[in-house]
């Protein structure tokens, strides 16, 4: 039995909308992700590696900054 049968029509529409990829991740509506999907797998992997390294670097910098500056901020 489907859940949509048990829900009023208004709630069913809301449920249908909430499972749409574009609603859950609005970035998917932009043209760039569509162009990325068209790239060869090797190119997408290089980009994915770059983004993972970038995120790791940003995390390390943030942790270093917090370790150096948290005492003055805690006293504030």
C-alpha cells in the first residue's frame, strides 16, 4: 500500500515535491552540474579529488585558527 493513498491530496503534493532532486539539492538546477555530468569519468574524478583536498585544507586551516584564537574569544 502506498503512503500517498493515505494522505490528503495537499499533503501528497508536498510529499511529491519534497522527494524531487531539485528541491533536496537546489544546486542540481544550475547549468554547471549538468555540464559536469557530461564530462568523462576521469575528468570528474580529478575535480572530485580537488574538491576533497580543498575541503580538507579549509578544515585544517579552520582548526588551526580556532586553536590559536579561541582563548581570546572565550574571554570575550
